[in-house]
C-alpha cells in the first residue's frame, strides 16, 4: 500500500510515574498506511507510549499531534479523539455481560449514534471476515482466547478508526491461537490501515512491519526497516536484545565449548 | 397452643404485616436510591460530596435504628419539626438502609477492574455512559448478594417501628402478650415475618443464580 501523508507526530514525549521516567523524550512520525512495530525489553515504555496516544496516561511533556490536532492540549475531547484511535489490549477486555455482537455495537450505537442497521451491517462485515459471525451471540466466557481477541479487534475496527494501536495482543494467548489473531492484523496491514503494534512475536514483526521501532529505556534506539533491523542492527543494544530470541545459537555455542561443565539445562546436583 | 385463638387473631396480624410490608417497601426503594447516589459520588470521587457521603455512611451504620428513630420522633419536635410516625419510620429506615446500600454498591463498583474502564474509554464512552453500559451492569451482579442481605436486614429492622407508635407486627404482638398468650403470639409473629420476608429472599436467590449464568466472570 502507498504510504500517505503524516498522520501522527510525536515530539520529545516525556512520561514518568512518580520518580521513574518511562519515556524520556521520544520523537516519532507516522505516515498514513504505515505499520510500525515497536519492540524492546519489558519496561522500556512500549505500552506506555501507546497508552499516552489515546489518553489513558497523561503525558508530562512534549507534543502529540494527531490529524492536525494537539492531543497534549489539556482541552482535548478524548471521547471524540478515541473514536479515531482504535486500541486492542493484551487481555482482550471484552465486556463480560455483553455478547460478542453487543460488545461490538456498543461504541457505534451509543458513542457514534449510528443507525442500528448501518452499525449491524458493519459489524456483520467484520465478524464475517474474522470468521466469527456465527458466534455473534456468544458471551466472552464462551469464546476461546483467540476468538475473544478477534472480537476485541472488531470492536475497535467497528468505530472506523484512522489508526489502530495493538498492545501485546497475543501475549496472553496459547501458541495455537496466536496465528489466527496475527493473520487478522496482517490482512489489515495489507489493506493499508495505519497501525502501531507492540509485540514480542519477532517473526510476525518481520512480516508485518514497514518500520521497526526499537525502544530501550524510554528512548528510540533504532528506527529501521525490518530487513535492516533484523539482519543488520546498528546498535549493540539491539543486537543484544535480538540475541534473546536466538535459542539455536545459544545451544550451539554451549556445545562448541565442548567441556563437561554445567549446562544451564542440566538438572542441578543436589548432593 | 390454641388454634382458634390464632385464627381469631390472624386478621390483626395480616393488617399489621401489610403495613410492615408497605413501610419496608418504601424504606428499601429509597435506601437503594440514596445508596446508589452515595456510591456514585464516591466512584467518581467528586470532591466534598464524596467525603460527605462517607461521613453519612459511618454515622448511619454505626448507630442503631432505634436511636435514629428516637431522634426523628422525639428530638426533632423540640426544634419545631414534627413528623408523623410513618414518616419517621420511612425516613429512619432510609437513613440506615442508604448507608448499607451505598456499601453494597461500592463493593460492586470496586470489583469492576480498571482494565474494563479503560476498554470502555478506548471506544469513546463518556463518563456517564461508561458507568451505565460497562461498570454498573457488572457491579450490580457483584453487589447482588450484599443488596439482598441489606433488603432482608431492613425488612427485619422494621420490628423497632413500634417505638414510634406504628401498629406494625411487633406492636400488635405486644398487645397480645398482655393477654398472656405467649406461644400463640410467637407463632403468629414468626409466621407473619416469614410470609413477608421468605419470598423476597427466594426471589433474590433466583436472581443471583440467573445473573451468575448470564456471562459474568469470563
């Protein structure tokens, strides 16, 4: 998909919780249709960044401009802004007292005051696409983790957002359900939806990203194409981080030493 | 035990039970309304009103209903405010019940996670919509056992109304005791209270079961 004009500009964004600075002056520009995958060690501020973008966290400094509007302005109408920014959470957070369809229709009907038939048609379209239209009357507790997360994605999409934020959306899923959720996001990427994705799925990141944003200790350490980032990371910090995912090398290196010393995988000798 | 005596006196108890039920009904409804208001002010942490609600709750929960009724019935006339016995009964029961209801609702509201609130906010729900469509329905399900306990408690608390000269069940029972009919009176009292309270208890038990299966606790 063609990359369009700038939709989101973040300038020198700062956020701290008490004494702890989590984002230490972060600058980033996102263009329409771009898919950014944000990776980095836990506690690096990935989730906080997403949460600042839709006002779930108050920022301490810097600027966020979304569609020409300053979100760092205290007068921001968040109800209106959040309709344009879809967010999907790690633990789905479907409303347990509502069916899948009711979860999806709540925003369009109550927030956007859309006509019932229109909202229903949109919901049917999306639910059919993620393969869950026949599960529309199920309550969240009757759905699998993967199904819940697909419904949660549709709930955000049904608002017709201009940008989607995914906050570790597969981190709570069993491995066999990860794929069905990632496939949905891959399709959305192909269709040109602007997305910011926080994930630990490196293969997925490689496949879906236009740009990889590597965050560490509250700053952007690398901003590169996936090919460059994964095959030729510029910084030591990125190399070290990527190493975490290299089990094969680790094992080989241990073996190559050829000594009979303690491998971490050997059970400890108690006596 | 004298069955004819019991049959003979039962119309008196039916009338007293009706009165007790009417007073309890209004007390419970108004308590729920007052309690909900208090719980909501505390949920939104509205300054001042939420502290006021907190102070009221402590005052109402930590003084006996009989003392509250004394104040309304015998205390207020001294400052020129004379309320009828029935008004005192309903106001007193509401004053007591509002605090218990507030605590029942608060427990439910507190049980709805911060993540649910954030999910609601993220689809653009406003503060009131969030409460109405996301938080309140879930809170109600959690609160229901506490609400049910409060309703039953309030219905039983009506038994002190006789001190403000209301011809409720205890009042007519005291009259009968003067005739030296302890066993019959006791039987009639038990039967009357059971008749009005047990159905309420059963309805709530049913409701709790229904809500438990309605898709909560996913």
